[in-house]
C-alpha cells in the first residue's frame, strides 16, 4: 500500500514512522525539513494547489492522511488570512487532488469545532466553533466532504512525543516537573486527548476498512487537564505536588477557548480496536520515550 501523509508535526511524524514500517510511505514538510526512519519525505506547501497535485501524482498514494495545519489557536485568531489559507484552502487543495487521483482522503479535524458548552459530543451534535482556528478546521471538514464525498473526517485531540521539540500537553508536564518547576493546570477545562501512536494505528485500520463520514477518535473518557497532569506525573514518577489547580477563568487567551470539548467515541470504539485508557497510554508513551523513539527522526 502507498501512503501519503501531509505534514510531519506531532501526528504526521508519528504516522510516517509507524506506517513506513509496512507500507511505502511519504510524509511532507514545509518550513522544517525532517527525515524519518523508513519513510520518504518531500517538501510541500499545501497552499499551492499545483504542488499538491504534483506530489499526489508523484507518490500515487492509495490513502492520503491530511494532518498539515496551523494549530496555534492564538496565532490563528490574529492571522485570519494565513490560517484560512492553510487550514481551509489547503484542505480543499488536498481533497481535490485526492478526488482526481482516486486516493482515499483521511482529514484530521479537531474537537474545537464544538463550543464546549456541553461536552461529551457525538458526531451528530451541533457544531459551533468559538474561535477562528475551530472555524477554519470546520471549513476544512466541509471542503473535504465537498471535494471527496467518501472522505473520512476524524475529530480528535492529541498528545505525544514531538521530534521538533515543541511540547504537547503531556511533554510540557514532564519537562516542567523534571526541572522542578511548579505548574498551574486548569481543573475546570475538559477534553479527551489520545496518544498519537494509538491514533495512528486506529486510523490506519479505519482507512483500510473503507470507513467514511465523520468519526470521533480520541481518549476513552473525559478528563480535566489537571487530572491528566496528575496521571502524567504518576506515569513518570514525578512530583505531583508541583502541580497546582487553577481555573481557565484566570487565564488570558487571545482566542476564546471551549471549556469542555470531550468527545464521545463510542461509534469508533464499537468498530475498531486500539483504544487505550489514560494510564495505559501514558505507560506506552514513557516506554517509547525510554526506548529512544525520538532518535528515529532527524531535524535538518
């Protein structure tokens, strides 16, 4: 099977490494060149429709996993034109190329398409993003479904080991506590994050099965950021006393944040294996870290 992964950030790099072990896989980068063991890499600006069509024609993928996006929520809030070009128009470019080539499209969306007022959102619940990042991801969803009617749309929230050195939630906690720094974590903001390594495996199974339409694929249960931080500390044997609870109301965000974007993943869990609870996921993440996972990547 031939696989193309747009983007090589937190999720894309993990997909490239994971899929490259058994399939002919190419991952793309834009501003930050990277090499991934067992996976080819190519430069790509998804805002360039011609370049997108060219890379799809070159790699001839059976499946395209579209992960490339600007995920900096506050940056997107103050840079609308750039955020829209990458997250919405870029997604449309990828979708058009997939439809033209006959490749299956898996579009990675976000829990931020919801307003966070209710939580435990199913695929059928009302979408209502409250910041511009969420709006652009929703526009990306619409573009994917418009251009590729059989596309698989996946709403998720992720954490994991990032070869580019940028922290996800879990690695921010471990790096802070390992340095003896006290951290304040919201005890009234809820989500359902999933380890990228688990997500990559589930998504490949879904794609191989021909799944289409909208699916939530995330953590198995709602958890506050504070409670997850405590679990991270436990998994790494770090000092939980350095973790202090506080409220999102005390934070100063440029972009408004939804308070509870936990996702109900029962639809996906009823059909596909690979979902782990938080303790299992964090144990796996530590095992990967201790085993030299990040040595599989070279940032050029």
